[in-house]
C-alpha cells in the first residue's frame, strides 16, 4: 500500500510548512491597520458606582 510509505509525504509536508513559515508571515505582517489607537484614547477613567433602583 503506497499510503504507508512516509518518504514522499514527509518531504511534501516539510516543504509546504517551510513555505508557510518563511514566505507567508512577512506578507501578512506587512499590512497596515488603518485604525491605530491614539495615545489620548488610553486615559484612565474614573469608574462610576452602580446606583441600584431599590
């Protein structure tokens, strides 16, 4: 049964993961996000107390 011979399948698996881990991450990380958080949006706000109606 040729499915039990690991030699060609291991090389295909190895080279496909090598391509995924070397070529794709720089392409994905090169994208710029348009909504960068601004520094003034990181102010600490005073928490409000809960006013229970009863």
